[in-house]
C-alpha cells in the first residue's frame, strides 16, 4: 500500500477514534477489548475504497458495532465463569460532558441480549436513526425499534432519576474516602442508605467479596474490618473524579496496586459502592 494512502487513512480515521472507542467500550465494558475492536476497524478502513464511502463515521460505527457483537458471543461464556461480581473496566473521566451511561446502567446492559444492547446504545445514547441501526444489525427498522423499546424497559431503573451536581458528588466521594480510611464509622454510616449495596471485583486475582454485600448493617461491618487494615497498611488517595459517570476516587493500596471506588448516590445518600480491584482491569490507569 502506498505511503500516501496509508497516511490518508490515518488522517480520516483519527478524529473518529474517540467516538468509536466510546461505542465499543459501552458495548463491551472492557477498555482493552474496545481498543482492539477499534484497531481492527482501522485495519479494515485501510483496505476499503474510502472514496466510495459517503459517510465514514456511519460506516465505521457499523463496523465497530458488528465486531462488538461478535466479541460478545465469546464474552458471555467468560462472564459466566468469572470469579465474584463482574464490573466494567473503570474509566476515570476528565471531560465536563454529561455522561449518559453510568456504571449501574452498564451493569443493566449486561442483562440484555447483544442486539438489544446495540439498538439501545446506538439509538438512545448515540442518537443513531433506526434506518442505520437496521443496516448495522441486519434487522428491519421496526424490529430495531422493538429491540430498543424492550431494552429501555429493562434498564429504566438503572437510569438516574435526577442528576446529582458534579461538585456535590465529588464532595461526598471525598468524605467517603476520609471516613472509610480513618475508621469514622459514625460519619460513614450517615452517608449510606439503608438498602446500600457493595460490589467488589477482584477477578480472583486480589481479595474481594465473591458476592455483593447487601444492606446497611452488612456494609458497615465490612468497612469496620477494612478500616483496621487501612489503618495498619495504608491506602493512599491518588485522585477524586468521575468513574464511569459516578463520583468516586482512585487509590493506591498496600499491595502497590490501584483500586477504584465509584459511588451511586440518590437523595444525598450512597446506595451503591462499586470497588474495582482486578489488576487486569486497572492496567490502563497506569
């Protein structure tokens, strides 16, 4: 392939890469898999007659979505054999853009069929018309509308009923870090809802609860035990920020590995705590 042709492919693809990564990541929940899929789309982009393609973004979005659907077939089996709760890779966001796909919504998407997930994400999140979606997943537009509507019904509870101000969310995250690490159980308990749940993903590679911890009393018991360990071995705050659209923080733990904690907050109380400890899913943070 001529150097100029390769350069043209890079120049036309580069501005679209971030948006394609967003599509792939929200389909797959894995940063590494999303990057692999987008790289495969780029390889295919180099080999096509690009002058014949009127809408490069639509063409590449279709390519990425189809590659993701193929990937999800094998991912289903690996999720079934996963050790403990599965959480999507944590993405620490710097952008000021409002995030429509928060961590609880990504978990709800896991319960959908791959086609339902594709139809919902493309239409409801990325604003793609049903005609394009139909061409992407090989279904007619009416079937795509049905898939998106069915998905919408299943994920309705996972969508935030009101938006928490970003600054307020980060303040609660900072207070949660301080209370959980210092062992201030009174302050910690005041932040938690009665039906709070805690989900820890260690992937069988670092210590983590193998089932979700449910309810205020149980979550408090876990944090009381953790506070002893934090006091003995330390836990250093790296940064506070949005993690998969939720307020949270990144820490460096006693074993030298990163850890992320994301907080789902409703009516000023924490209803969900999502802790990522799997080193494979934290590698991109380095």
